[in-house]
C-alpha cells in the first residue's frame, strides 16, 4: 500500500469533515493519483465527487461519480451521491431515475420489484 496516498486521503477526509471541501479536493486528487488502493479508492472517489458538488462544481462531480459508478457498479453509496450531483447539476430526471434504481435494488418492495423497476425505466 502507498502510505503517502493513504496519508493524503486521511487529510482529505479531515478537511471534508471540517467543512473545508476546497482544501479536501486537492488531497483527494493527489491520493488517487498516487495510486490509493481499495477499499479507500471508492471512498476517495465518493469524497471527491461530493466535495465538487458542495463547492458547486457540478460537472466535475458528475464526471467523477459517473466514472466511479462504472468502476464500482455495486456501490450504492456512489450511485446515491451521483444522483445528488445530477440533481444539483440540473439533471433532475436522471437523478430520480438513478435513485429509483438504487431503491429497487436495495429495498424490500413486497413483490413489486419488477413493476417498480419498469416504472423507473419509463418515467415520463
């Protein structure tokens, strides 16, 4: 494991928790560039995307989180934060569809999973 990458990730998290997203962003970026490995990589991508969203860099947030969900398709947290970024970026319909898919994939729908999935695929 790359110790410097992990150190930069920890710094990013500290900044993030303190509400200093602008300071967290370069730390996340550097940690990822240094080859931060799993399980921290997906968390760093989520933190970076969320920080971009919080500083109103919606296109950057959507880009990071879209790539992250492609890399980690089963990570529901990444999908939820992508939905938030999409919503904040003015892409409300896509956000609602994605959030609906997370719900369909994770919540007990009492036998209505297939119907709900179909409805979310065809929102008007």
